[in-house]
């Protein structure tokens, strides 16, 4: 078995992974750093982020206001020390990307332009038209090539973390091109694998978003945190789930029901104005807007299509010029995938699974509960997003905490000695397991059948609204699927680029992640942010101003305990949007 | 519209086959399906060994480029119904070595990509505390289209020069170099010029413009190549006219 030693491994080559790699390389040029990614880094899902990246930039704004918007947007489940670090470092990180060449949109005078975003009281969202994630990722990837100490394992798939002597020692991974299985050793490992939207049937997430890092950490004994908080973005295209960015609403788009009525006014989100009003109506937070859609559907005021109910996003009044300058990708996506022109027609949209607030539990420097293991970006839960992430906070998050994790992992790695021989045994075990799966014949289950069944269960039972009964049922069904998945057989027994083998392993990751979500959701008997329990409709600060911490017990079952939220300066308050919010802010 | 359509897909496993061949699959012909949806249908329901790359399904990750009826296409952005009644021939991107089925070898492209120094070169950097480099919307517009490349490599599969001369650095890499050269913040165009003019491939390009036609993101690599030739020629003239040191 091949063994490749390094000091620091990045698992995942998206925005967080590349930022962390550069940060680690800058700590010490002698560190041997490697980025392992199951796709070429520029294919990573950061590429799909559209609207922008928040960071205080203008004189009328302040760090405290960004912090307050984030914390109230997260329904007070954010750790406020993390939020304070985040809002302080976000502008510097965005500026650093400017220095690396990111083509940020500009004002006429050449300074950075900012736009409004949902749940934000000030304009502070930096953007590169409506391809912000694409430009950030390509800037980071291209810049990372300057750092010659950063090696890459492109198209390698990590199957297991190696743990010995109470600390992380590396990973086992499959090289897709050849099928060889190798142990890649390191003194510190940073998980940057992103989210897990593919656990659900209808998602903005790319095919690669299968929760790998979450499952790897969980199996290695680390805590996952707040897994019940799953963000539905209010505006996805039906069928494809393609995201129509919140920037459409920030630029002045309306959400209307089947009667052409701006229905958000009926749900305590303010009064409809012709121009966008910050923290109001269409610029309310994503959890509220997605919940309003369900209520509107229950009232029979949505439209019916072949892929479920939908409402309309109306951009027609914005005009062709603004759409082409600020939202060109939205127009392109609508034309290419939906065959409609938003300049002339309304866009059909419905809520779509978009983002995981929860993830691998980390401290403010990305350190997990397992020494030497770090996590940053969507895979991690620091937590700055609490019960509901505000749009445009995830891109600066991956920069700020990617950089922090990279630096912290570098410092950690410099103090460690190389791995002991016990990890070789573990790695060999893992290799034998994968080879057995590859060689197995006579199974009776197809991967896609189990995956589709899982996705249906999650949408039905753990979607925008949940109940104790629906979650109990989901857990039982998921356990059955886990059992069925042991009878999977592969059609493909080749070593070369065996994507079916990878898909089978991804499915087992997703089933672990789905079970952890259902477990956490079942036990949280309150409603907060994106976690809405129809049987417990109120927020319960007395019992649940706390993070769900889920870990795997020795018998393989999930155990949930709680850890208090860190409050620094903003005691829990009521979440208010629309006009009353202006009063509250002034008061 | 017929209820099904036939796909003819390249199959090749280096472990089993001496040469690529075609395999036929019958798939539902649905109005809102793209070619990639049909491939996924095959993989999920009929033959899990069919191998291809894909990820975002929204035309921005650049993974799913293939030849569809002889033309380089992003299969996530190419509707199946366009090819009715079929059959639809799906092959790996032309001119690249085949790894397996529809997957091609990318490492040559990745090496070329890095060669052009695709990062912002500054000779006089300033601390972050001094704020951003100013850049007007007009200055942004000058290089913007070149920054839209998603590295899907459709332009290589369209490029007759690359087909004849695999050492040609190729359309996307040159467009990427030009993305930085034309960025008002960059000071590295001389270094990149040295790299690009080392190889003759660029002069082999006869401005057929196939790369620009194939680009799904409206980047104009052909234009970038012509700008490069012009700049290289100007540099060469400058060296002729420059005063020479005495021998």
C-alpha cells in the first residue's frame, strides 16, 4: 500500500480548502501541504455561489450592525465570540481577495461596490456581478498555484480518517484515475468538504455535496453540531433546483403568488414598497420566506406545476439594462434551463434545500473535538450561522475560518511527531474493505433506489416543517435503508475511474448524515430559525438556547447532548423584520 | 414527440478493451431533460458502469463537457429534445486521451494552465490597510469576458491546431493569460509574454475561431490569441529598434 507523508492535509479544494492551504503555506514555507479533492479544485461547489460576500465596507455601516444582523438572523443560536471575529476579519479577507485579482464589481470611482442582501440592515455585500463564488474560487485556485509547497491530489476520494494516540494521523483515499488505495499521512487534517444538500431530493447543491467530511468526522469520533438546521433557499427553479440568487430581490425583484400579489406582506415582514427596503418583505431572512411559501401553499394561493407548487419571482420592472449588468447569470440560467426570459416573463420558483447551518463542531480556530482535526466552511459549525444563515455570510465565512484553520493547523503540525505504525493497520483494514465492496457480486439493491428513498424520506419528514411523529418515522425508515445498503452490488468492477464505487461510499456517508439530522431534529422540541416543529411552534430559550452535539456511541447509534450558546453582548431578543425592525433598531 | 430516444455512447475500459466502441441505450425523451440527465438515467437505472464527470448541472463547474453529435458541448446545458428523433451520439472530448468511457485525461491542460502564471503579479504591493487597488467599471470591462472561463476545455476539443499539435498551449490558457494581462492591477504581462512566445503553437493558429464558437460562456479565446500575436510582434519590432550596446 502506498504511503504519502505530509504535514498538513486539506480534504476538499473549494474556497475554504484553498484559503486554508494558502494560510498554512504562509505560516511556514517548510510545511508540506497537500490538497486532496474528489474533483479538480475549480469544479468545487463554491463555484455556484452567486449573490455576494458580506463584509462591512462603507462609512455608514459598523461591525456591530453586521454582528447584530447575523445573530438575530440566526435566531440567537450563533456563538457571539465567533460572530465578532467573523465580522471583524471578513472585510480584510475580502480585500485580500481583491489583491489577488478577484474581479469585484466596482463603483464609478473605482472603489468596491456593495449591494443589499436578505436580513442585512445595511448594504455590505461585495459582489462580482452574480457569479461571486465562481470568481472567488477561480481567484483562490489560480493564486494557490503560486505556492509551490502546496501539492495537489486531484480526483482522489477520501474514505476514512486515520486516528491513533488520540489524534488525527491522516486519511485513506482512492485515486480515481487508477483505483489505487493509499494512506496519506499528516500531522493535521482540515476538512473543507462543504455541505450535504444531496441528502434531499430538491437542492441547489451540486452532485458532489454528499456530506463526506461530516460523516468522516462523525465516524472518527468528533462531534457534529446543530445538524437539524437545514436552510431552504426561497427561490430555486422547479425541477432542476437551480438557484436564483437573493440578489434578484436585493436589486428589487418581487415575490408574488398566483394572483400577482406580494404575499409576504401577510406574514409580518413589512409593507410592500416599490423599491427594496432593507430587512423587509423580499429582503427578509431565508427561513421566514421559505416558511411563508408553505403557508401560502396551504392557503391555496400558489401555482401548480409538474414538479410541485411554485410562486413567481418578478424582475420585469427592473429592466434589461440592470438585469444584464447586475444579474447576467440569472438571465442566462433562466434562458438556458427554463426557456424563459426574466426581462419579459416571471420566473417560477419554490423553496429548495441550499445550505447546512450545522456541521462538524469547531472552536473559533477551526479545531474540532479530535486533536489535529480541523474543519472550515460549510462542513463546519463554528457557529456564526446559528439557526439560519444570512445570505452572503457563507463566502466570507469560508475565507475567515479557512484562514484561521490553516494557521492553527500549521502551528499544531509544527509541534507533532510523525505517525506511529498503528495507522498502517487501520489503513490496510480500510483498503481490504473497499476491495471487498468492489469485488462483491450477488447483491440485490441498486444505489439509486436507496438514495431516492432516503431523499423522499428527508423531504417528507425533515423538511421546512417537522413533527415528532414524522421524525420518528424517518429514523426508522433510514435505519432500514442502512440495512438495505449492505446488500448493494456494483455493476462496475473496474479499477479505472470507478464512479459507481465512489457513489456507493457517498451514499453511506449521506445515510449517516441524514440520521444525525433526524436525531437532532427529533430531540429539539422547539421551533427556532430553520428548525420548525409544528408540534412545538414556539422558541424555548429556557431549554434550547444551546447547540445540539451529536456523536456516535460505541454501538453505532447517535447520541445528542447540548452545549450552551456563547452570548457576549447581544442577549436573546425577538426577531423582527419589516417596519417594526426599524423602530427596534432606533430604540 | 417520441417517448424514447437512443443514445450511442462511447465505452472504453483500459482494463478490458483494446479500443473504444459504442454502446446503445434507450432512454425516455423528456422535454426538460438535458443530455446529462439521460446519462444519469442510464447510470442509475440501466448500467452503473457508465462513467462520466459531472457536478453542478448549472453550467458553471465545467465538468461535463463531451462531444454531442460531433460538437463539443456542456451536456448539462444541451437539451435532449434538440436531437430528436435521435440517435444522439455522446463521445469524450476530442483530442484528449480517453481515461474511461466519457472521461478524458486533464493533466496536460492543468499543466498548461499553470504555466501562464494565472495570478495577479505585482512589483509594488501595498499593505492591506491602504485599501483596494482602484479599478473603474470600464477597466473591469476590458478583461471581464476573459475572466468568465470555466475551464471546461470545450475550446481545446474544437481547436484544429491543438488536434495537430498537442504542444500548443491552447485557447483557454491564452485567454487566461490575457485575463491577467489586461487587468489594470496586474504587472506581469512581460513574464507571461516570455512564456507564450517560447512556443510556436500560437503562430499556428489561423484565426479559424472555432474556440470562440465552442465556448459556452461567451469568452473569446480567438480574440485573445490575435491580441497576443500582435503584442508579440510589437515586442519583436521594439527589440529591433532598440539601441544596441557596442560589441
